[in-house]
């Protein structure tokens, strides 16, 4: 694979990418592999059975109504609306898909399986890193690879969150939506703080986690440690939670269902006071972010005032392995840090499973930051798929140990919550800038492995001045609603484009020789 290196001086500037992405047309969607087929049986009384070669696709047009009309005109069947991306999920035969794809202004992409980004629950004897094979997730991995250290809950010390708790900053008043496999709301560690939810998985209970991943993620964000005497707490133990359940006992969902979950979060942003959305799942991207329906949905949430935190993926260390929607330039994409089981930087490393940038197709600078994601302890969902399959992962009476970038993302989602408690007027851009520009040095010099460094909750919350975005956005945001539109023009200087800065001496061959581009 070609190593698309980005000069380090430009690595901290993601504003330009955001501005560029905003100018690119999003009318044409890329296609995905792994589309599921459906049987010929009728799915509703009185509805004619579809051919066995029919599959689900995401169809986009100038509006959802237009997309529905186009699908019906081609002979397909509309399954659900996706207004957030001006489209619908449709069931189409190859002929119907070809007809739609030929229509001007219509984009057709497959509705692929999306896997929860867990890597490992429990421990075994091998001691090796594990990573999913291939890249298109068909089933979630439930493996037992030995961690590099024992079960640990050192992450609040690593990020400085424990220092915030001492001053009463616990994420109180901030709601984090967890788009995952559901949250077991009956657990005492979350009592009274799972305030709303929706089940899009078909299991009809947003507060039951039959797979076990969503509860683990929720615990890393907001557990108050009630079941462990305070030994195992989340990053923001006072935050409220919303359960957006998109997958059941298998841990597998579809891209259309994930988009519907993001759409639900936006619709309930005001009523539930949703400020942060955690998405610990991913799919291998097959096209640019501007034409990816899932990335488009994430950007709609961001523009609605919701900070979106995503996992980088568990397919590292090769460049270009960041999954979607972590490949989106707006989302805060989080890679894994192995903290060695203690808040001691000399023992830190970036595990090889953590996906690395730059992103495929676009070359975006990712991940943005890293956070503990190896052998971390959080809440167990009793009788769930991962609980029953990994008895060695059980810690104490009610907790579990797991590894993966899913869990790193959850910790950073908690960091965003504590920052928003202290600065409730911050827009997503300003939250991101705080997390990126206050990050601690990473144990690697590669920005494509560790981004800006280790996310620091204490520094991000207490920083008085943050470079670039925060100076342009935060002042206006503190006195306006989270949805306020703020100009970023002040962050750009015309003198940056002075021709004298681009003279031949600065672009000589020695600076661009083969050794620099290996």
C-alpha cells in the first residue's frame, strides 16, 4: 500500500478537511460489498413475495419522497425511510437496481452488514494481538487472546477524569446516546440514568442487551461503580444515557439500521438533551466519505449539535484501515492505547490491532486521538452472548474485561461529557478542538497510529485557550445554542497563501526524495 504521508506541520489542521468535505456533492453514493439476500416468502399478509435474488439497498435522491417514488417506479419495494440522507432502504432485484442506478440524480448503494467493533473479551494463553480477518465484518469476533496485562480500571487516572470528579465534574446534566446493542438498564451502576431508548434491532426492548457490547460501552462512559464499591467507574459517572439499540444477540446490524439510529438521535436531541453520540461499530469503506451514506448521517448529527465519537477499528497496524464512520473528517475517531494497567506513561503503547490512517480513498488524518482500550474493565450484561461465551472475562460480581477500539471510543465519549458539563455552550467543533489540542504525548511518533496523542479529560475541560477552532467558535458558542452557526473565516489568513512561501527553494528535490516517501 502507498504510504500517503502528511507533513507533520499540517497534521493538526482538520478545519480545511471539514471545509472541503462540505463543498463536495453528496448525491452519488458508493457501493458496498456483503449485501444480504432474502427468501422468496412474503413478509406481510397480502404482499406479493419478492424474488430470491432481491437484496436491500440504500437509495438516495433529491428527497426521501423522490427516492420512494423512484424505487416504486422501478418495481422495487421500499422498506423504510432514511430522511436524514434523503433516501430510503429498498429491496431490489439486480434489474431494478440497474434501472435506478441509470436515473440522473439517483444514487444506489448496498446496505452492508455492520459489525460491532469488539476485539476480545476474556483472556487465554497466546499473548498475541487479535484482529478481525478480511475487513467486511460478517460476525463479531468473540476471541480469547491473552492481554498484555491483567484487567485494569486505570483509565480515569490516565485521562485525569478522577481529578475532575473530586471537583464535582462528573458529566451531570449531559446525555450520551449509545448506538449499540442496547443497555441493561437494570444494573445498579446505571440506576435512574438510562433516560430513554429505542430498539431498532427487532428484539423490542432497548433496555435489554442480549449481545453484551452496548452495556460494556455504557459502563465505560457512565458507570458509577455501585456494584463494585466504586472500584470500576466510567469516565463520566454522573452522565445520563440513551440506548439506541441497532443490533441484537448476534452483534450484527445493517448500515441502514445504523443510519436510522443516528436519525433517531437527532430527532430526540432536544427532548433528551443528547450532546454526545457514541458509535462503536464499523464497516470497511468502499468509497469517499462525501458519497458514503453513513458518513453523511454522522455529519448531519454533528451539524445538529451532537458530538459524534467513533471507534477507529481493530484491523491495524496497516495504513488505511480506519472503518466507516470513523473515516469521517468531522467525527472524533479514537484508536486504542495500552496503558499497561497503570497511569504511568513509561508503560504505554499503541497495540498493533488499532486501525491506522490515513483513511482509505480520502487520505484524512485519522485517528484523532487514542485512549485506553486494552484489558479495560466495565459492566457485564448477564446471560448475554459475550458473557456466556467468555466466562474467563468475568471480574468480580458484575463486571467484565474487554479489548478493542470500541472501548477507547466510549472513554472519549465520557471525556466529551465532562467537558460539556463545565462548558455547556460548546459546539461539537469546539469540543473536538479541546480534545485534540490538549492531548498528551503518545508513545509513538506516528500520527497515523495515535493521532494528536492521548485524550486528556482534565486538560480538555480546564484549558483556558485552545488553538484554532476553539478561539473562533467557543466564544460565540458559550453565548448561543449548541445549534448556532458560527463563521470559521477568522481562522484563515490570506497571508498563508503568499506566493513567496511556495518558492522553489521550499520545494526542492532533497525535501521530496525517495527516502522521505518510503
